[in-house]
C-alpha cells in the first residue's frame, strides 16, 4: 500500500531563527503532536517485529559471542568470569580470551566431531537429492489431480511429530526390529544385522526427516518449467537423456541449491537424530555443544562451539538467503 | 502560425476553456518533478486541466504518465513542484482524504466482496452517510452502469467488461471532483473496447466529472479525449486536441508516435510568410508547403507526410518538380477498408501510402507489385517540424 | 522419454514407501500386546491396552496439555509478529534497515536449533541477572520463556508464508481502498487481512506444529517442572522403544492425517466451485 510514500513529507525544519519565532509565537512545541507525526502507524508497525527480532534473536547472539571469549569458572554462578568489568577508577576492563577457540581446533575429540558432522550432512544431503529429485520430477510431471495428492503425501509427514518419526526408525532398525525380522523371515540373512546406532541409521534418519524440504523447492522449480522447451529440444534432435542434462537439469539448479541447503544446514547441527539413532562413540557438534553446556557447565566452550558452527554455516546461509530473495522477487513480477 | 488561426475558428462552436486566457484551471500541475533514485520519471511538468474535460496522457511505457497519475491520486509525492485541485494545494493531503478517485488498470476489485459491497466500500468511509443513503447511491450508480442484476455477484463471477464497469461505478459513486483512469480499456477486447469508449464519454457528460485518462493506445486517446498531452521521457512534448495532435504535430516524436508518417529530412531553402520550400536529399526533390516556417534560413527540418494524404498515380502528374516522386511498388497489404502500399522511391527510401478501397476493382485495374508509380501530395499536407 | 518417466515414477513409489512404512509400522505395533513392541505377540494381539495405559499416564497427559498451551500461545504470537513483518517487507517499500530486517526474519529458518536454544537461554540468564540487579525482580524459566523462544523461531515461517501470499496479489487493491477513503489501519483490517487469511491460518497451524514438536530449543529454555510433550517422549525413547509412545504416535498421526485430508478436500471443493463460476462469467 506504499504507506511510506502515502504519508506526505512535511516542510523540513529550518535553521535556528524560525525555531525561535515558532517558540515565541506558538508557545512550547507540542511534543505529543511531534510524537504522533513521527511515530505514525507505519513506523510502529515496522518497530514491533523489528524490536522483537533484535531483542530475541540478535542480542542473544551478541551475548553468546561475549561469553565465548570469557574465562570458565566452574564454581561461579553463572560459570564464567565477566568479560566487561568496571574497575574502581572508572575504567572499563575488557578481558577477551581465545582459549575456548584454541581448544576447539586442537582437541582431537572436537576436531573429529566437526569432520564427522560435515561428512554426515554432506552424505545425507546427497542421498536426499538422489531420492528427492526424481520424486519432485515425477510429481511435477503428473496430472494436476495426482499432483495435488502426491504433494499432500509429501507434506503430510511434515505435519506429524518430527521426534516420533525419528522414533519410528528405532523400531525398524533395531536388532530385533521390523527390518531384521522381515529379512530373517525371507531367509535373505541368517542372523540380524546391527543397523541401529550406526552412521547409516543417522543418514536414514536425516534423509527421512528432511526429504520434504528437498522435494518442495525442487518441485516448485520443476513445475514452472515450460514443457515446450523439451519439445523444442527433441524437435532439434536431442534425445531424452541429452535434453534432460542440457535443459531440465541446468534450469532446476536454483531448486537444487535451495533444497540441498535446506537439508545440509540443519543436518550439520542436528541433535535429535544422532542422539536417538547414531553412534555413541562419535559425537556430532550439536551433541558436543549440549554436553559441554549441560554436563560440564562450561558455558564459554559451548558458546565458542555455537559461534564456530555459525561461522561454518554462514556461507551456506547467505547463499540460501540470496536464492530465497530472488525467488520472492520472481514471484512478485 | 496557420495552426493557431484554425484553432480560433473552432473554439467558437465547442466548449474549449483552454482557448480562453482568463479561464480558471481546475487541476494545475506546477513544475512537477519526480525522481526514483537517479531515475527521473517526471521532469518539470506543468499542466492545466479544466473542469469537465477528458484529458488524456498519452505515451509509451515508462514515459512517466502513470507516475503523474499516481501523484495526483496521492500514492507518490512529487520530488518538487506542486499540484492544485480546485485551488487547493494537494501536497499534505493523503490519498484517503483527496476528493479524487481512481480506476485502476487491473480494476483492483476486492475479491472478497460482492459488487454491491465493493461499490459501497468508498461510501462507508465517508462520515455522516446513513445506511439508506448509501444503499440508494449504490443502486443509482448500478443503474447508470447497467449492472443492477449483478449486485450480489463476486468479481470473479463477472466478465471483463462487467468488471470494468464495476470499477468505474465504485470510483464514480464517491462523486469525486476528479476521476483518474489508468488504461481504462486496456484489458478489454477490441469490439468491447469501442462500445465502452462511447459509454464512458456518455457517463462523463451526464455526470459532469473531470477525467484524467492515462493510456498508451492512441486510438483510445483520440476517441475519448477533449485534449491529449503526449509524454515522452518524463516530459510533456505537446498538448492539444486530438485533431491538433494528429494534423499539426510539433515534433518528430509526436508525428511519429501518433499514427504512421513518412518523414523526409531536408534543408530550408525558402521561408516566406505564406510559403516555404525544402530541399530534401532523402526525397530527391523539393517539398513545397503553403505556409511559412519562420525558422533560421537553411536550417535542417523534417517534413512529415501522412500516408493517407499521398496520392498514387500511374502516370507522371503535370508538375513533377515539387511534392512529387517516382517509385516502384514493393509491397501491397489489403486491410479491407484501406490498402497499404510500400513504395521504394529512387533514393532508396520506402514511402508508405494508404488508399481507401472505395470501389471494387478488377485485378488489372489495381496497382500491382513492381509497378512504377508517381507519388504526390497537396502543398497543405506536409507538416514541417524543426526538432 | 518413457524410460526416464518410468525411473522417476518408480523412485516416487519407493519414496512414498520410505516415507510411510515407518509411520505405518509404528501404528501397527501400537496394537501389539508385547512390551518388546516389534516382536508380535500373536496370542494376545491386537489389543488396546497401551492406549488405556496412555490415558492413565498423568506425566504424558500433563505434558501434552502444557504443550498445547505453549503451542497455542506461540502460534498466536508468531502470527501477529510474522504478519506484521511480512507486511512491512512486502508493502512498505524501501526503508532504512529493510534488508537487515529481511535477514533477521529468514535467518531463524535455517539456524541450527542448538544455537537458537543456547543463545535464547543465555539471553534469559542475562535478563534474569539484569532485572534482579536493577529492580530485584525474579522470574523463573518456564512456560513464558519457552513461548518467547518458540515465537522467535516460528515467526520466520509465518513471515515467509505471509510475504509470498502478499507478493502473489498486487498492491493496487490496497491502493484502491486508500483511494476510496479508507485510512491505512482500516485498509489493513478490511482488505489485507481478509485476502491473506489463508496464509495467516496456515501460518498459525505451521507455528503451532513447530512449537508442539520442538525439543531442542525447549530443552535449553525450559525450567524445572515445565516438561513439554517432546521432552517426555525423548526421555522415554532414549533408551529404546516404548509401546505407550507408539499409541501416542498413532493418535497424533491420525489427528493430523484427518485434518490435512479434510482441509485438502475442502480446498478442492472451493477451487472447483470457483472455476465453474469463472467459466460461467466468461461465457455469459
């Protein structure tokens, strides 16, 4: 509604001279009018979500950043030394320790969990793409009636509890679980395989939980493709595989990027899935962070892990936002 | 100039307040400039519009015509300059307090309200109107636009023409001092468009509202407008009645933009009060006009000749020295009412000629492809523009 | 052409099997008598005994009630804030700090939950200290802190939904309302809100589900005694399967499936009616 422009600008205040004449002629400025004029509806409307996000989203990060540089004091309440401190002479003392960060990159337990997290996220994203792309493609190509049913079937699990869906895999994967029982009954295997509490189980869990996030952006991209492009390609002599590689795949690139990032980013920081299905001898960073915080009460180290994780994810997040904005603008046109 | 003399003649019979130097303008744009960042959308436009006019702003996309309209409605604030309506400065008045209503290009009908509710919406915002008054006014306006039996429908249950009339009714029911119409017929098909044009004029005349119409369609502007303001790159390049704009364009741009035209570049070799001659290399001859140009001697000028003002002859006319050129017919397009001939003249330039198909001719009577012809026109036909 | 069609179609079939077998097996074994869950006790099954057990389980029931309260408050708060943010971003034109606001609203979408949880908790701890030092106020972490944290990360979803809905219809409707004399606030309530109502509703449901479902952030910001349903479930299933959880899952899946299918049918009906009416309008 272009409120920003609908409200007409008033004459800009002049220099001091007119201010004085104004003061003497009309008495003191009516501040209520000023407030009403400058805090008109639209500024208020902008301010509410803005302030909320600043206070509850941005400020917390600054606090995490601050604490990540603090010194751990196991017996303190809270368990860290203050970073900023007013000394008696009125000087401000700032103590920044990078100890937590140094530890992060030297301690083998930490280093291996970083590598493991990224590895798990990468492999799961790739698996998700391999399964999600053909699914999205088939849905986009289905007749409109089927298309809606398929989409509903993809989205439906998303509305049911994430935790319970991960839990369902325990029953399937455990040693006396459904899959082992089924395979034993078929006679394919002689003794049960151990699948639960392995990396494999984590891949399955991530692919399972995040598949809709891969399919939906891919679908909304593939659905927009003009079928005449493929007809033109086949008219020009390209076979089905070639026209897929040369036309459909490059055109769906934004969808691939969006879908992959939507899986990769949360997968790196996944907590529930590895806790329920994953290896007990190899931690992922999220678990590391929560253990550091809840078990060791080492707030500075937990904060440092959070900051480092953020640094790792900042590039993918920025790429994602870039594509997200482009998508929104494309919808607008 | 001769054009000015003709204008005086016409003003005796018609309502043409712009001829009267003492007439009070109803809408005044004074030195309006609008910038969006570095882009100047409207550049120093001054404009006077009189009561009960239908004023058309005509121009291509991005010429600033819609921005001008949106500033009048109050959706954009001018970067500098002032807008007056009925003597009142509009600068500090937000859109919802302006006595101005707009008919949107997309019609902008509220999809969640019935036709009746859509029309009543504007009245409900006014203070001191009783329910029964609102109901009466809605019924009245529905009768005017002949939509009485569609009152309970939703916009998506209407055809394009009906939606257009709802949009018109919704804006008119507020009895605005000024109605702004953004491409009012743009979304209608050709047949419907013609019928609606005349309907629109009738409604305007019976209600006496002043209209400002924005359009890119010159035909629409020609039929609707009392005056047209042609815009290009944020500036108004010419204001005049449809006839003036068509017959006496003041610049190359206007001549070219309105209708089609053959343009010959040349040098002024004679310039007297009652006649002028132009030597044109593009034509390969001399153009003679029966009025003066009053331009600098030997200045570069352009002679614009409309295709329908050119005659095609199969044998050379008596005087081949001036306003005449020989050529070969390269293309013929039969359009039904007229035929278009593209004739390549000796200098290599292609000239466009239209002839009405008055009689049914047999094949050998018609001018044929690759036939050598002579083109000529009357000394009053060319319009000489200097820029 | 056909061979690729076949491949993608069979992948679609496989994908759906992959998506639904775990859920269906969970439902199936909820009727199993055996405590071992996946070992079918054919003698005494099917049975509803775990459902009876579930409705006697006061811990689960009170956690569920708490979760419903938190989720409803979260959804309402997130819808209000998210709608405002969506409106600001898509309708207020360029203003100072717009890009920053856009970043702030989309960042929570992709932020790992542990980070959100940790940072929210540290904020609450800091606030506790500050308020205590300044005014001597005390507050306990619990329903309020959980709700605030949930609103913060769910409002981003509402914003995205509302923003894309607003982008899909052009702002001339709102301009028309302004032009007809409605003040901005009235334009918002009479024109904008009715038009984006579907988005607001689905945003509310989305926020409700996300809040109802959240474990990680809740674990960080909840206080002693405020256990939400996911926390209870998590503590039960950490050490393996539990038949009561299967029963609970079955009920939840059924509710969701019913809701989704019903709404899909309703939407389809509406769509068909609309199409019919449009055709009628075009033909006469």
